[in-house]
C-alpha cells in the first residue's frame, strides 16, 4: 500500500506503529492479568485466559497489517493446510533472524493455538512486552554456564524445574510450545566457531526439546517442523521494517509424537543417544531442504 515511501520513512513509521500497538494493547492485557492473578476462582481464571489470548491474537493481527502496509513480500508458505487450531503442538524451527518471530506469528495466528516461547529471564525487563509475556504465562528461564554449575552444583537442574512448572500450565489450554532448537540465530561466524557439520544450520540442542516431550508427551498431539528461508539474506529487524525483504519461504512438516520420543533424557543414556540421533537426522534433512529452497529461489540472491 505504502511501498512507494523511502525505506527510512517506512522503517520509522513501522517502528512507531508497532510501538503504539504494543502500548495500547498491553493496557487491557495488564488489567485482565491482574484480575486473573488476584481472583482465584476457576471460572474467572479460565475466562481471563481466553481474554488474554484474544488480546494477544489481536496484537499479532495488527502487527500483520503493519507488515502488509509497508512491505511487498512474497510469502511462499508450504504445508499450512496440515495444521489445526484445537491441538497441542511442539513447534521446532531453525533460527535465522529476530524477524522469524514476526513471520511465524503472522502466518500461524489463529491457525494453531498461540505460540509460547521459552524466554531468557532478562527479557522480562523489556518495556511493556516483558510484563505482557509474563501475563501470558511465557516461561522465563535463567541460563547457567557449565562452569557456573560446576561452581554452584546446588543450581543444577533449576532450568528443568522451571520448564516443568511452565508445562503444567500448558496442560490446561491448547498451546503451541515454540522452540528455536539451535538456541541462537544462525550466522556464518557462529557456524565457523561451532565447527558443526551443517551448511545452513547450527547444531541442535536436544535437552529442552526432550524434556518438554517427556513432560507433555500425553498432551502434545503433533510436532511441527518449521523451516524458514530468506532467499536474499537474513534480514535485520530494521531492514524488514524498512521494506527491503522481498521474499520469505516457510515450510511446515507435521510429525507424530511417538513413544520413542518420550523418556528420561537426563538419566537414561540409551534414550538420550536415540533422541539426539533422531534430532540430528531431522536437522540433516532440514539442512538439505534449506539448500534446495535457496537453489529454487536463486533469482532472489
């Protein structure tokens, strides 16, 4: 619609509108969350949960409108017809850019239950959004380095305890648990440092995925294996808001949650080896798929 504007104007206007949208919709969200927190009546709690999800979906819908307002992007979406709204999903995705979150929210909004991410504890201090994530029951995780755990062994397993607590809430209402399995965004520099075997991906981290499946295997109906590709190059949030992204390819593959994927990842070495092998094979296939999609869209590079 406003594609003709200079890129810096589109970027500035997009940022302003995203900010206004977040501030305005956070206000009723905080009010509803306060009622949910203080009024411990099951009927009221359930009603507040539904209202919070509606509020978040509206926020995503307005963000999606802002994307269309300033961007002329060719969204090539594959496999979306396999998805259903009233199921519990574990969503596994590669991670190219912060834009991944905006893209996935736009595509999946009201197609499946709302995406919920495991967030770093520090993100709770992000103005407005931090409290909004807390109100929506997004779990905040404190990451400890291996060296720190060795020096403070009493903190071993704290991440898993918080994951368990979060997953208990997820059992009450259909949810899509989102996991960027690499743990960080892919860059060529990170790839060189990791010395991994993949061309377009970082090594997947199995622990968190296995733990969620172990806790919620009976509730999680399917795994959604997501592959995100930006044929030109991975955009920054600013270049995306400025209308410089021309094409995004997102491929969805639905996988069953089988008994072989649930077990004790911490104490059962055989299960751990089998699960890591399954995830590595999944990532090998994803790496090949990314290469194929890049070749298919070579004109955008």
